[in-house]
C-alpha cells in the first residue's frame, strides 16, 4: 500500500470510530492500564533524567489520554494524530495542551529537537514497507540519548520478516514480533533498553508488547 493510500485509510477509519474508541479508552482495564502506565512512567523518568528543554511527542495520540498522563507527570508533551476527530476529542479533554493533526511520517519538528517519542499502539497501522520511513523520521527529530517507547500488539509466530497481517477492528494493521521490531529499531540507531510482554489484554486478543529504546547517536560516528 502506498503512503497516501495507507494514511488516508487510517485517517478515515479512525475518524469513524473516534468516539467509540474514546469510550473504550475511558472504560479502561485495570491490569492493562497499570502495566502501560508502568512503561510510560519509566519512559517519563528517562525523559526527566535527560534534562532536555525539548518536548515529548505522543505520536498517534488518539484521544490524548497518554499526552495528558505525561503532562500530569510533569513532562512537557504534545500529541499528533492523523485523525481530526481524534484530535478534536483530545482537545476537548485538555484544551490547554497542544494536539495537532499530523503524520508520524512527517513530524513538524526540527532535527534533534524532541526529548522523546511515545508511539502507543499507533505504529500497528503502518504498512511494514513504510516503517523504515517512520523510524528514520523518529531518529531525525529525537535528541541523542532521547527515549522512544513503542507499544504494539504482538505475535510470537511471524516469518523471517517479523510481522503478520492483523485483522484489527478499526483499520488494517500488522502484528510484529518484539524481536523483529527491536531489529528494525536497531537499524535506525535506537538501542533497546527493555521490553514488556502483556500476556492477554482480553479474551481472543493478541498479546501486546512494549519496547523501550534510546536513540544512540554514537552509532552514527
Ligand atoms: C489504536 S489507536 C492508539 C491511540 C492512542 N495512542 C492510544 O494508546 O489509545 C491508533 C492511533 O494512531 C493514529 N495513527 C496511525 N497511523 C498514524 C500516522 N502515520 N501518523 C499519525 N497518527 C497515526 C490513528 O489515527 C489512531 O488515532
């Protein structure tokens, strides 16, 4: 799928389900939310320790709940999302925060100007052939040493490419193995720091996983 076609499809699909998606998020799940918050708080700790003056990008922020969480944790954060309906919801909850319609493939940020990137279940819709372009963009904007946290639904049984198609309810998506994704990150100078596997988010759902990485600019030298 070409870039425009893929992005248009994702935007259209999430515009349609935005309110339903937000209801689902607000309803939450105690175990998943606790594990997610654990990883996002670890990410926030690394941002804080980095002492950057830059902001964090919540890339594919959806209704903005994690941008809000980061802000409440004292991290300067803003959200971008392809879907105008998602961005409208995020702004409704937190009109004081910055939420913009935008694409992870073309972030509106200068080189090495971003303190860290959160991509929370937003890379799942990126066709695997476009993933290198997203990771190139992440590597361009994030400061050396800045953390990247990725959350995705995962598979344990992909072929050598590390992914399989995923019959996602909202929009076409892809399941990655955590090893496959970690390999892709390494190719873009993101060194893995740690990972989490969430066994069963809900009956019949695939497991979910997190990769926490750091932009390792030294490998460019
Ligand atoms: C499953 S939702 C996750 C939303 C939120 N991060 C969360 O954790 O609930 C996926 C979101 O990623 C957004 N998205 C997917 N591909 C994107 C891209 N290339 N650029 C920006 N947003 C994207 C979608 O519009 C959607 O809002």
